């Protein structure tokens, strides 16, 4: 059920972005910058818990599209700080506002217990699978 859910969520998010000129990946970068104010690509990578290669490409594309600005990083000559500009701040703020309204309406149909159980399972799965070199289920069955 996870794979179809992820595809459906991605399709819905992409549909919600029509006319904004941003992709799902770029939206994630913009949201990280909204929360962090400014950040280097490695910090964005850590915030989003994504692979460095994915994060390295998106801020550069956002810079090319004039959706983010950069400033010098006094601690590292090759690593710049990325931050939102007025245009991207409005876009991501509008997106988050719209999503908040949609989620508020969605959760009205569920009790706290309905939400807490799956949240606990998803949190545990994320923690389990993000740990370094865990044996796969198949390896665990063999040993």
C-alpha cells in the first residue's frame, strides 16, 4: 500500500504546483529554506534526510530560475548559503497555507488514536531503515 500511496501523493502534490514553476523536489528545498531561513546544501540534505546528489542539483536549478538567492559562507569558500527571495517565499508560504487547510479538513474524520497508531509505525519504520547498515529482512531470516 505504501508505493501506490506515495505515487498518489506525488501526483497530487505535482497537480497542486501547476502554475508555480516548481517541482516536488524544489518544493522540499523551498520548505527547508523557509524553516531554516538560510542553509548550505549539506544542511538542506540533513534537514530533508535525502541523498546529497539530489539536494546538490535542486538549489542550483532554483538559483537559475531566480527562486533563491545565495550569500557567501564565511566558514567554507565553496559552500554558499541559499535563502528564499520574495517570490519563492510567497510561493512556498501559499503552498503550505493551502496544504494546512486541506490537512485540517482531512483529519476531522479521524480521532487522535486513529492518527497516533500509523504515526508511531511510520516513525519506527523511518528510524529502523535509516540506521546504518541494518541487516535486510532476508538476512535476518537466514541468521
